[in-house]
């Protein structure tokens, strides 16, 4: 098969860097466009940064002067749009950046992609795809004991973050319907795994538990999330971007529902087995219940049947294997998380994302 060229936005972030590493290792040509906000970390790309099929471009998705010439110069086949403000707690404290990047930024990127696509001809034009990467949080809140999100579930976002992602999904669909831009969308459940920024629930818990620090859990820890290992998501995204049907959306999830308390307790128990605390305490004793997040959705759960049956993707990790691999990775890679923990983020309110 002919080598395809991907423009990945947000490729220095958690999921974007997994996508970039995967595509580069598959032999695709990858242009990573990232603004390097607090969440973007070039160290996550050390393993592939010198590969001949990889290029980094430091830019904003809203930069309509830079992006159309870049798409032309690189003869891009697929845009995978992951760049976003992604942390729910930050969206509650300061929603402005979420509107700016997730909505206005996506609008401007769509305009850049449309301008480029309109200039293409023949097979190159037919083969072009704009893949928008989104979240299951656009579907809102499920009861604890019933329901599951399908591609037909109506949008009902609860937080400034999920509302901004819902808006961007609508814009992408509108650019498909109105201007004919060949778009495809995916909505994924919560990701976890290596290179996850230490403000999020799983890495925060692993690192605090390692150091014997308190483990904050919102409310009573009853909220349920459907966890997917990040490398499984990266493979799903590569599948959707290259074989997904134009105009369609695909739900991505691994059928691994856990309450937040179960997640934290699992990490405590696995770490106790590997590295007992010096004072003999069990790490579950470190769990500290804190005031719940405002508007905290109770439960998310994804039905990924369409992606599994139509495109043949299936998650390879279950939660037990994935969380063990994640803990191993944090134990072995202090070079990556150490500077973040000890640096400017250490004093901030470290929340827990959905
Ligand atoms: P992240 O916060 O780790 O990374 C976001 C990246 O985007 C960073 O590298 C940042 O520098 C970059 N960025 C931000 N604003 C930019 C701008 N204006 N221009 C260019 N680059 C910019 O996010 P993530 O967790 O990797 O999520 C990636 C995408 O996947 C997001 O769109 C998110 O909504 C979606 N998603 C995330 C999850 C999850 O569990 N993390 C689940 C489903 C969907």
C-alpha cells in the first residue's frame, strides 16, 4: 500500500502521542502539529522524534495562515484532529480556553482543511479524510444501573468541556453535510496508560500512592467510567481514519466499567504487592474522600459494537492487564513524570478527570 501522510493535531498530548508513535512505527508519514500547552510534552515522543517519517510543527490549530500551505507542502491524506483543552476540572475553573480551542479552533482548522481539500483532484481528493476525535462525555449522564451510549444516543453534555466537544462534533458534521468535506468522527470513553499527565485520576493515584500521599476521591467514589487502554484507542483511531465510512461516527470503548473507588483500590492493592510502604500501612488507608465535582456525571458506558463489527477493531487489553502495564510504566519512567511532579504543577489543585 502507498505510504499515507497524516497531519495529527495535539500529537504531543496523551492520546495524540500514542497515535503518533503508532503511526510512525507502522511506516506512515506523520506531521505532528501542536501548540505545546501545559498538556503537550515533547518528551512523550522521544522514541520516534528522529524517525525520517516524522516531523513536528509548533503551531496553533487556529493558525489559518500556516496550515493550508503546510497541508499542500506535505500533500496530507488524513487530518486526525485531537488537539483540545481536555481536563474537565480546568473547564469548570476557566471555560474560556475550552471555547477558544475546542470550538473556535476546530472551526478554523475545518476552514483550513476545506481550503486544501477543494484544491485536490481525483483519487487524492476522494481519499482525503478529516477525522475528529471526540469523547463519550458529549452524551451526558447515565443512571448507575442501566443504559449504554450508542452512536444514536442524543447529545446531552454536562460540563463546559463536554459542551465544547459536542459543539465541535456538530461543526465537523456540518462541514461534511454543507461543504462535502469527507469527515469521520469517533467518541471514546476514558483513556489511561503511559504518558498520562499526572493531574488525571489514574496517574495521580499511582504517583501519590507510590509516595504514601493522600489519594483524593470525589464524593463517595461511586462514579463509573468505562476505561480503555490508550494504545487500544490509538489503534482504533488509525483504523477509523483509514477505513471508516465518510459521514459516520464510531464509538470506541473496551467494556471495562469501574467505579472511581474500584480503580483507586486496585492501584493500592497492586502497589502494595510490588512495593510495600516502609511503615507497613496498606495504601487503601490513604484514600481521602473530597467534595464532589459540580455537575459530576454518574456513569459513562460505551457500546463499541459498530466499530468491532464493521471495522474489525477490538480492544486487546482488559482493565486488569492494562492497569498492571500502566503501573509498571510509571515505576520505570520517572524521567518522564518526575519533572512534571516536581515542577510548576506540583502546587496546583490536582483534580481527577472524567
Ligand atoms: P491532552 O490534554 O493530553 O493533549 C492535548 C494536546 O493538544 C496537547 O499536546 C496540547 O499542547 C495540544 N493543544 C491544545 N490546544 C492546542 C491548539 N490550540 N493548537 C494546537 N495544539 C493544541 O488531551 P488527550 O487526553 O490526549 O485528548 C486528546 C483528544 O482526545 C481530545 O480531543 C479529547 O477531547 C479526546 N478524548 C480524550 C479522552 C481521554 O480520556 N483523555 C477520551 C476521549 C476523547
